């Protein structure tokens, strides 16, 4: 069974487009629930009527979840604790305010969740402000329809629509008749540059376009921009499509093959541990109840009778594991995952050695930096600056009111992929000293290179500190000599 065959068995929610159905199907793979639609467990070979159940109608007993593994590893390398980028801007007040914004909104955890959920193709971040305090939340893009300005590329409108049960609406304060609490209703809202328009829920039997505006729940913000940051996965921010490439879709077929292969191997090993007993009685019916399982008891047979066990050759298990290893390598190669084995590392490796060992994963994370850095964090920071300008009292960030933040020169400084060792820093420092003293490299360039190697978020500031420190040191030394 391949991915298209499995995906065709999923029930599509009412009102969801073909694009939304694809994203919801990919979300099942990401969550590890792609086989839940199959009702028969893998060990059930026969139905109640004695009919054979094909493998394609049985849930595999082994789920490798390699797709989620690659996504988690790449996201950890993208936004982990030691990989969070530093914010740079021309205005120092903007840098300080955005740093407080990152801490107060717990932006690191939010962006890691956004990168995981966006691995199916896209993710949206809703930026709201309550009493001056910014609040960020993630939206499921399977139910969203965006529209952009074809000239400027600015987001013009985002519409959300999905079906919800009447009892859920009643719990949120809507007046729903008792006989309709189990019915399905349309839930709709639209964000524009001037308002968030919420529609009154209507039953699915009524056309969604006939719903009236819920004036009580609608909000007119007048910001002049849509407070949503739309992120396309894998660096497709300049595409006209709402979604980028899925991180793992091309390998789903191979993962399904591996899951069923390992399930069959496990089934075979269990069968080999308790083989089926076959009795040959010379045409006479065997006495007593039918026996199943291994040689648990001695048997007495007539002279022309025979008994044997249906066993599996043990070499089959080794062949299956070898085949699975090839499938696993193929999946990781397709997804640019980490193919290094920790048990093969004899000692601690340098940062450069770790980069070479995880080079395919770094290539994947590098593409994600463009998608969720330049295409996600930078627009989010710019939106925070715009909020500080359009709101009368500005933003309340970490207990401090900030107004009129200037986003000029806004950029990100990413740390090294892996921390360098002391030996590498020593070798780099000695090489830079030799290059500077030989006149082939300036001191400023050498300082910038060394600062980048140590993970300093602002090499330019490091150079300015050194320039200010050297005259002070020279003056103190001259004073001591006098």
C-alpha cells in the first residue's frame, strides 16, 4: 500500500478544499495517526467469517515515525536553545525592545511549534494585542484562505472557515436550540487590514455565503495591515502559492513500506517461536481436540502417521533487517536527515567534524532558516514595530511601554551550528594573529571572524569594544611605567 492509497481512505471534513484535505492528511503522518483509519490490527489475519484480511486492510504493528524524527531534528537545529538567532537593528532601543518581546512572548517555544506544524507546507501566526500586551497564537492553515496583493506581496485578507458541532458553539455562548446541538454549523471569520469580521454560525444546509455578520463579536482594529504572519515551508516565501514544499512528503511511501516490513518481520519471529503443528494420520481423523502451537506435549501417532512443525528459516529475519536498513537510509537521504550513528563515535568530536557528519541535516536546517527566519521572524518583528507605531499607547512589553520602534536594518545573526572546542578556538586565534602580523588581514576582520566563531551575536560591537579597550590599556600601561 502506498501513500495515495492510504490517503484515499481518509474522510474529508465538510467544506474543506482539496488543498486543505492534503494538509490534514499530511498532519496525520506528522502526528503518527496515519494508520488509525484501518480498523483491523496487524495480527488479525482472518475475519469473523474466516476470510483472509489483506495486509493493506491491517494496521502495522510497528511505526517507525521517521518523518516526525527528521522534522524534530531539523527544528531542534533551527530553533534550539543554543541556536536561537540574535536580533540586530540600527536602533539600539529597537534591539532591546525586540529582545524583551522574544522573552515575554516565549517566542522560542512558539517558533519551534510553528516550524513543526508548518512542515506540512505552511503555518500562520496571529498577532493580537490586549490592553497593550502582545499575544501570539498559531492558526491551522488547512482551514485558511489567504489573498495577497499581486504587486507589493502584502497580505490583503485571510478567511477562516470550518465545521463545528452545535454543542461546542453553545459552550462558547451561542444560542443553539437543543435539537441542533448535535448538528454541524459553519464557523467563519475574516481578517482584513481594518477589521476582524466574525460571521454568525449557520447550519451546513445553509450556504456559507448567506451568513450574517456578528456585530457583537466582530472587531474593527483599523491597523492598516492584516495582523497575521503567513510562513511558507522550505523557503517558498516568494511563491504565489499559499504553501511551500512539505518536509517529508516525498518519503511517506518508503516509510509505509518500512512499517509493514518490520511488522511482517515481527509477526514472523513470533510465528517462529510458536510454529504451527501439522499432523499426518493416514486418512483417519485425529483423536482429541486440534492442537495449535509448538511441541508442548508428546503425541502418540499410528505407524503410518507423521508430525512436523511449520517453521521459518532464521536467515529470513536477518534479510528483513538488512532490507529495512536500506529503506531507512533511503528515507533519510530523501529527507536530508541525520544518518550518523551515535554508537560509532569513539570520542568527542570537534564542531567542524560534527558539521561534516550532519551535513545533510544542516542543509535542510539552512533552508528552514530562510523560511522561518527571513520569512517568519523578521516579518513578525516588523509587525511588532508597526503595532508600536499605530497604537496610541504603544506596546506593553515585559512591563515597559514602548512606542515608535524603528525597524531599519532589522536582521538576524545565527549562531554556529555546533559549538567549537577550545582547541579549535586556539588554532583559529593563532592563525588570525599570524595573518594580522603578516599584513594579509586587518585587525577588524580578524575580530569579526573570531567573534562569529565564538557565537557572538554582534561582531561589530565586539570590534568597537576592542577599539575602546586598547587605548585604555595602553594608557594604564604607560602610567604604570612612569
